[in-house]
């Protein structure tokens, strides 16, 4: 039986994640694309479409591919579980206290041409300095991975990023005064870059339903559909169900109405940075 019901199809967040897993397994094995196609007895198009998530294949085909790659049991179990998961447009990925190491997160971030993120209580992951992230998580591995995510996303000249931050997060101490000074200075500088927009939501706006929960919206190149991910303490939920994504698109439209404009946001960030600078002196 072909996974995903159709042999050829429009890719989904789930199928692209599975394809990325299979591509990674093949590359780690040291087997070239050409040799893999020959050994499997497939066309080059079939393997390409499988690795990019635009076609499904049978359980036996996946086992055959994993066997050729000499994948270990842990990898076989992970890939098999992912392949057999029903693709509903909404799926869960368990993790420890941080989602940074999730392979699927990298897949969807790498494919995004636009990123919009919001955190209700702190600075969004994608705008944290190393010291802020370390004070927040206490985990140097998480910090390293998080900074790598930032570099991948911010070094693209064609990728746009919009970050919504509540004013309360700017005054909530994480680590020392020096850590906060550096973080606010970084946000101020980030707000002046060409591809990043930082929008601050003033506390004077009061409580609004759109402010309650975090979310990140990733927009890939067409014909791929947008993906939303929402992190909790133990898992991250990914959505590419159009109905669910539309709910989050409305959330971000509401945040856009609540937030200061880019210019006023940058001025507020600079004032906050100056206050921390005065405290540190």
C-alpha cells in the first residue's frame, strides 16, 4: 500500500518531513543518489519525489531503502513510525524542554521564505542572544542549536521575518542586567535590518485573546502550503491543515493591529536598552 493514499501528490508538512528523514539516512550512509536508484531499481524521479515529499511509497519500499543504508534500529523505528502516521494536517512531535533539536523543525524552517513568530511572555527564540537563551534554558546544546537556526534563517537575502514581542517581555529580567542590556540592544539592531521587522505590543493594549499563546507561521514557496508550529513544554504541534492555518493567520492579523509600527517599536526598544544600560553603569 502507498503511504499518503496517492503515489504522486502535492507535498504536505508531514510528507516533506518524511522525505527529509529518508534523504538524511541515505546521505549518512555514503551511498550516492545514482547508486541508490540503481540498487533500488527505481527511476530517479521516484526517489527525488519521495525525498521531497511529493509522492508516497510502500512500507516494503521504505524497509528496503533503510536496509540498503544499513540504518540502525532506532532510525528504522523513527522513520517507520513517521511513514505509518496518518497525515491529518495536524501532527505532534515530542521533545524535551525545547523543540530546537526537532529534525522536522529544521525542514520547515529551511523551506520558509517568510517567518512570523510570537511569544506571549519572552523574546521569541529566533531573536534571542546566546546569553539570554542560556539564562532561560540553562542548556548550552540548546543555545548552540538555537543560534544555528537563527543564522540559517537570517542569512538568506530573500527570507523575510516578522517578530511580535510584548512590551512586558522587554522588562522581564532573564539573567543579569547585562544580559538584558545586550538582548535589547540586539533587538534594536535587528529592527534596523532589511529583512527583519520587530513589532512591540504595548501593555496599554490590555489583554486580548490573540496574546494568550505562542505561534510561528512559516510560508514556503508555492505550491507548498503554509505551516504553523506551536511549542508546549513537552511537544510541538505542526499544522498545515488550511482551516487551522487560517485561524493562526487571523491571530497574526490581530497582533498586527495591536502592535506599534516598526518605527515606534524600534524607538521603544532603544529606550528600554538605554534603561538597562543606565542600570548596568
